[in-house]
């Protein structure tokens, strides 16, 4: 206060046209700004203290990572919102009338920011419905990756190549979501093309023998081989196996595909490439004129 008064005297000496009421108003405004800033700082410290007490409490609870993150988010915004209202009150604003006016202004702002509000509401539905949780491997639309965070506006997904995707929550709740980690095991399908002249029973025995007693492959449900497509030059058979670690399904599928290729090639199984046959046709000049 003394420093503010001294500053005001210096300002008055340098700017003699300032009247005493104006200086008093400046002093009051400065005091209110300092009080509002101090209030915000106190509530920020309060949130840090609550966070230090809340984190170990949530760790000891039976809440999963997603629910614990939701509780921390709600508490954080609640504490900071109360601090903001208290700081506004320190500035001399009637917080009661301010809250009432926000109800009317909120309609206008809500209409202008309806996309953001729809994302926030969708985020609450994700927390409540739980189609996926943090650290799940999911496919949202055409995007695949690990759920890193769920905020009030977007779901952050880390792709296998290290990219961070921020998918709006409203888009996530309207899209079909495939989770690869909701259940303890996952089935991996490995399609293989063989020649139409191959013995499919022999191909089936080779593929099933390849995965018999293989580490990471479950015996129950048992691996199977199904015929999926009969083409003109090839037959598509699919090796279907259940794996223990669903989080390793990408690498496991790649390993099985490579191993199937090596096994069938070593046994002399024909695996034709897709080909296009061109047959030369001789057109005589007279026939060409008649056709014209």
C-alpha cells in the first residue's frame, strides 16, 4: 500500500493535471488487481495441494486410469472456476448478477460454439459409456492406435508410426469403434493365396502344423484354416489363430505371414501372382472395313 501511495505521489508530481479523485481511483484499481491476482494464485496453489493429496488417494482406490483421470479433470476445473469467480469478486464485480447474466449470454455463446460444446458433451458420454479406456488399442473410423488421453474436447490416439491424432469426441461417439484390448485374447487372420491345382488338405495340414505348440498361440480355441475365395488363378485360404497377447497382434500377424510364406515355399506349394494374359488377335484389312 505504501509503495502504491508513493507511486501515486510520483505520478501526481509528474502529471499535475491528474486530480485527487483520479489518483484515488487508480490506487483502488491497482489494489483490486493485486487482490484478484493473489486470489487466482492462492486457488492455483490450492489445486496443486489438492492434486498432491488426490493422486495417491486415486492410486490406492480401485478406479482405473480413465476414471481417475476424469476425477482429476473435474476437480481441477471446479477449483479453478471457483478461484476465477472469487477473483472477479475482488475486482468489485457483482458475481451474483454476473452468473445470472452468463445464463443469458451462454445461449448466444453456446450457439456460436456448438461444435466445441458437442465435443465436451460427447467427452462426458465417453467417460460414462466407456467404449474404450486409456491405453486401449482402438480403431476409430480409419484411425488406429493407442489411446493416450481423453480430454473434454478430444481423444488423443498415438499411431504405430508415432503420430498423435486428436480425434474430436463428437466424431468418436458417432463412429464405429473397434477395440483390440477389451477382451483378454484376440484372433489373428493370415490370408494366403495358393494355386488352383494345389491340394487344399495338404495346405491346411502344413499351416496348422506350423502353428502347433507355437509360443504365444492358444490351443483353445484351436487354430483353423478356412477357404475364403475361389479365383480364376488362385485360391485364398486364411489361417486363423488366437494369440495370448492381444497388444502384439500387429507383430504376430507379420511373423505368421512371413512364416507361412517360407513354409509353403519350402514344401513346393504354388503361390501364384495375379497375372493378366494378353492374347494376340489378327485382324484382316477387309474384316476391319466391314466392321467399320
